[in-house]
C-alpha cells in the first residue's frame, strides 16, 4: 500500500487529505494522473510539472522530471508549487 498525503489546492481538488493506493509499485507521474482523475474539476490546477513529491525518508522530486517509482510502504506528500507559507 502507498499512502499519499495531499497539501493545499491538491487536497481541495481531490476532496480528501490522504489517499491510499493498493499498488506494489506506481510511477510518480502515473500517481499524479490518478489523483487528477479523482478531481471534480476538468482541470484541477496541478500536474506532474507543478507538484513537488516528497518521500518520507527525505527524497524530493518533481514527478514529471523523474522516472521514480513509488513502492508499497512509501509515504508520500504532494505539495503544489503555488502553496503558500
């Protein structure tokens, strides 16, 4: 299971604070696209290019610029670049 905590307007768009994916492995970009598909808006305002992903152990990256796979047991925080202080 992969747990993803959503911050700022990503949380607002998806409508929940945390999402759990049952996948053993999931590409970072694919994870963002799944979250986008859960939104009510046609264009929720976040994507793989304007979102920072942080893994609990301290790794941070932009999903579009990384081939990073998220693995079962990872806890991820997604932060939009436009998130305030």
